[in-house]
């Protein structure tokens, strides 16, 4: 599992990928200090959980931005889950990058002609 320093480095790298300064600022404003978060993995053994990282919150406080190397990661390590949810959700909630997860969570508006990678 990655540690807090690595998570902060990953967040900086993801922010650097956001070319538009206004979008980058909006995404950065949604970030919170990284915190470990244990979420249930509903597609494995009963009770199986993965250690993830809470990295952001939607402005309305209903969605959490999360990083997790397990489950849908490593291919789709950036996700969003409801604040009241205790599980990792469905595959459509997990993305290749933080910006894409933020679009899914409603934190950022999808650009014109956007396609989920």
C-alpha cells in the first residue's frame, strides 16, 4: 500500500495533467488531506475490504474522491463513492485519472465531446 507522501505525489502529478488553470483550481479546491479509508470489495470474498485513500470531497459533500490500488486498480485507481457508502461501488465509478473521477462525481463539468477513457 502506498503511504501519504506517495499519495500527495500522485495528486500533484494528476493535477499537473489538468491543462486548464480554472479546472485545475476547481479540482484542487475539492481535495482534502489524504486519509486512509477502508472500503468493502463486493466482488470478492464476503467481508473483503481494501485499504484506500480519501483524497477529495464534492462541493455538496455527497461524493468522496478516492484512490485505491486494489479492486478496480491498478488500471482504474481513481474513483468516487458516496459519503454514506461503505463499499467501492461499481466499475463505472472508477477511472484512469483523478480528473475523470472528478467529472464522474460532478465536481468538474465534462468538456465538450468528452469520452470516458
